[in-house]
C-alpha cells in the first residue's frame, strides 16, 4: 500500500524568542522572510496551502524559525490559537513547533498540549559542550537530554536538528554527537551542515581566519557516517542540507552547501 502524503504548512517566525546570537544564524536568509506573521498572515498562509492540497494524508501547521517556547506565554498562545482553529475544525490534524532544548518545561508542555501541538523539534545542533559554547548556543548537551526526556514523558513526537561543522567540530566530535543523538531515539532528525552566511558572527570569524568551512567532500563523508549511525537505530532523516532559496543563494559565502546534498550522501559508498 502506498504511503499517504503528508502536508507540513510552514509559518516562519524569524528570530522570535531568540535570546542568543548563534554564530551561524541569519534567519531571513534561511527562511526567506524577515517579517513576524500576524493572525491574518497565518490564516493566509494556511488557506493557500489547503486550497492546493488534493491528497488525504496528515496535515500539520508548523511554526519554524525562532525559539517558539521562549516567547511570552501570551505570544505563544496568540500564534497557537490561530492555528488551533484549524485543528478544532478538522481541517488540520495537529501543530508542530521548533525550539531550543533549554526552553522545555512541564508548564510549557501543558500549554502546547492544550493547543493541539503534538510534535516538537529541538535545535540541539551538537552534543559537544565545547562546540555549543563556541557557537554561541547558550545551552548544553545535558539540556537536550533533559528536554527529550520531558517530551517523551508527555507523549510528544520529538525531532532533533543536528548541525555538523560548527566551530570546534571535528570528525570525532561529529561522530560522538551523532551517537549521543541516536541514543536518545528521536522520532526523526534533520541534518543541516554548517555554512557561512553574510552578516553573521561566523562570517566575521571566516573573514578573520578564525573559522575554516568544511569542504563539501569531507562533510558528505562525515554525514554518511552519521546517517549510518541513525539508520542502525531506525531513526529517519527527514531533511539533509538547507532548502535551496533565492535568499540563501544570495547570502551564502562559503561552506559545504549543495542543492542535492542528500543525494551526494546517499550515493557515497558506505563510510
């Protein structure tokens, strides 16, 4: 039997709730938007996607691009109320959000459950504390372990975002991070190899010689190893490499970016 298609309706909230400046981040370039959506914008985005959806699979509204659970309770509720209207009407099955591991508490999870959120993606990025510190993340690997435990206990589907090639990374730290992420048994993983974007702290580090981007062939190789680690645990990788957009093309300066990065990894003989 053919697997039913799934529709994820993305609503981007660039930098919303972000208390830290991660060295690599330029959300407008990654998400192709700089504007925080209001209620009418969210409704417009959702209606546009629903109007062209002709399949019977699961439909979710996803809030991406910021640290959702670091927003005020009022701001979170405002976003979620708009999306939850579609859940209550039966037009959308659920809501998902992305956030940081250090902004997961039982109180926050109660709020999310009340508005039909059933999937949370954690921007872990690395499981090496030295790498996290050098990247300006402001959280630790233990925060990720704790967050996954809380999410599991409350029945959330949990995804982890992994960024190999951050400042301080090596093949050894990337492999170790992959093993530690796999040990958490997330429901899915996204892998975003680190690239240098204009107007970021990492760009300044690159210009001063303090950061050397990973060559494409080397990144493909370490991602192949990571992919095999995840495959051994039965964990699907739902995305590998940044989505190709005009904004990304204009702002990427250096690093292992390729429009078909996953295909390069899949085509590489077993590492």
